[in-house]
C-alpha cells in the first residue's frame, strides 16, 4: 500500500472522531504555542539587554578614581585625587589597545529656563566622549575642542532635560542657568552609566551661571539592567569650564576609554592597570587608587543570564508538549482497541504488519503536525498580545518555530510508535473474532 493511500485512510479515521481528534491535538497546540511565546519573551529580553548595552557605547572601559582609607574605613569609589589629565595622555600614548579616551567629572545642578527648573547631573568632558559613547545629537551640535580650550559656557543636554525645561520649544541657542553644588564631595549611592561609582557634590549651591544650549543628544533611555538610571537626564559641558569655573578641581573623576575592538578591551584593561600603577607609584601588594571596569564583562554576564532565562522558559513550556504526546499515545491505544476488527479485516485481505503500523503512526504524526501548525499561530498571536498588553519586548527567531514543529512531529512519532506497533502485532484471526 502506497503512502498516499495510507494517508487518506488515516485522515478518514481521524475525521470519524473530529472532537476527539481536536481535543487530542489540543495538548500539542498549547505546547507549541507556549514554547514559541516563551522563547520569544526570553529572546526579546536578551535583545533588549544587548540594545541597551550597545547604547552605552562601543568597546568601553571606565577608569575611575579610587577609594581612600580614612581611619581604617575605606570610602567609596571617587575619593582619590590622583587621576589627572596627564594619566589620560599617557593612556593614549602608551596603551596600544586603546583607540580613544575622554576625561570626565560629575556634579549635580539645579537648572532653570524661564519658569521651568530641573535637578539633574552635569558632566564635564571633551568632544571625544560622544564618539566613544556612540552618541549622536538629534538637534544642534556637540561643543567643539575650541570651546574646551577657551572654557566656554556651552552645554549639550539630554532628552529628559530637554522635555522638562523646554517642552515643545526649540532649545538650541537658548540660555539656561545652572546652580551647581560645589562644597565638597561624597560618594553617590547610585551608579551612572557615564561614570560608575562617581561622586556627588554636597548641597551648597554656587551662584547660577548662564550656559548656552548648542545641542540635544539622541535618546538612549535607561541603561542595561537599570544600572545608572536615565542616560538622558544629563547636561554635558566642557571639562575645563566645570573645573575652572565651577568645582575648582584639577583632578579627574573618571576617564572614558574605547578599545580598538571588543576582544582588545581585555588587553586594554591590563595595559591601563599596569600603566596607572606605575605612574601612581603603587608598590606590589598595595591597593590601587583607581578602578577599571570593562563593559564587555557586564555584557557577557547579562547575555548569559538572558540565555538561562530563555532556556528555562523553553524547558517549562516544553513540558506541555510531553503531556500532549502522552495524550496522543492514550488516544491511539484506545483507537487500536476500538478498531481491532477493522485491523483484522485489513490484514485478512492482504495488508502487512508494516502497512498497519504505518497507518497508525501516520495518524499520530498528523495529529501532532496539525497541532504544531495551529500552535505556531497561537504562539505568534500570544507574543503580540504580550507585547501590546505588558509592553515586553518579544523576538521570535525562525529557528524557534522550526524546532517547535520538529519537536511536535517527534512527539507524534515517539508516542505513536507503541500504539502502531501494538496494532501491527495483532493476530488477524483473533482480530476478526473481536466484538
């Protein structure tokens, strides 16, 4: 008997009990749909994390000023004053794995424009910082190197600052006034994406200074994993303006570094650590008075966590596929019992054991295959519902669909084999006598 004939017989047998066939396939439908939806949620979370990490910059290392031991108590990061502009120049000159570097210092400020005011963070840096962070402007331009050299009062603002100060108005060319807190430093309780472990200033404000807005940065949103909060809630000004006109500092709170590649970032980290220990005359066994963080380490950790989440969700959802397979086996065994006389007649008129086995095996595969196809549609619809209702990122990779369908067919083969084998081994004489 050819395959087409066996398939027609199998379809007719399933059609005779439509409701039972639908209910049997329901386990596979739910299983496949759950696998696709859960894998989509896991992959979406992974992609969202990768996008956030990419938004933080490319091949980035963060070099920050270190902690101080005062009376046996170690303070937080950002309390030493040994990180200086000369260190930055040495890093660019003597670390071959480093492509670019930009200095930086942070403070807090109350910013006013007309009747609007906003409390935000102010970062002093150079134009190279925005190239390292891969951070374009959406309006205006970045301040120039000439502005740094001449300590100009110019500012580039983040999208959050723009919304709260200007609303729908055009901020380019407008003058804002900043009251910056300047009397002493303390370690920040939160970590900034631009300067993890950076320091905050105490609450004594200086006289408000005018700054002309020259650019608005493209929105980067919140940093990966919530670390550092809103990346758009910042104002950037020339480092020389911050140091000479506001804080009076001659040292740097951090240096933002870009390696020549992601792989080279680990070599760059080793080179920077060795160079700064030598420049700061730190003897073997002594603690560093600086810190170096590699974003690649954070990216790998987040990626591994997202993978584990995807595998866990997929595993939990696949359990329903196994339950559906057990349901197929149960119904096929019932079907063999109900159709014992039919099997005897087929074998009496020439059907072989292989023909009977193929017939029941194909019925099981058809049940799981139809369930798999409907499950794909259900999984895609569920994914869109999750996205629209909960706002979660969902990404359904094509291989997830292929694997889900393949697994559903494998379930049909695995759980349909025993009933098919049992039907094929029936004794024709006994089957014909069966009532």
